[in-house]
């Protein structure tokens, strides 16, 4: 049977594992998002690409990367529609 000290030690180990798991999950998500952004960057007009690449390099969180990816998708969609409609 586990004593009180053993239970608190086990709880601390679980807390450390939960923190580690959270960090690994967050890092994995950032890697996935950076790969996605690298793909999207290939679809962005070269004269605008550098701004997106700089934003990606300065992204510090998943929320930052989500924002950049959403902007990139909107930019690509708008440029496609502009090209299809012959606007500009």
C-alpha cells in the first residue's frame, strides 16, 4: 500500500508528465503549422512572400501561426479571384 509521501510523489510525477506532454503537443502543432505555411508560401506572389515569411519567423505561439495561415489563405484566395475576374 502506498503511503502519503508516495502518493504526493506520484502526483508530482504525473504533473511533470502532463506538462511535458503539453509542451510536446504544442511543439508538434507548431511544426505542422510551419510546414503548412511553407507550402502556402509557395502559392503566394513572390513580391508579397517575404512579408509572410517574416511573420512566420516571428510567430511565438499557435495563435500567431493560426493568424498568419488564415491571412495567407485569404491572400491566396483573393489573388486567385482577382486573376480569374481580371481585376486590376
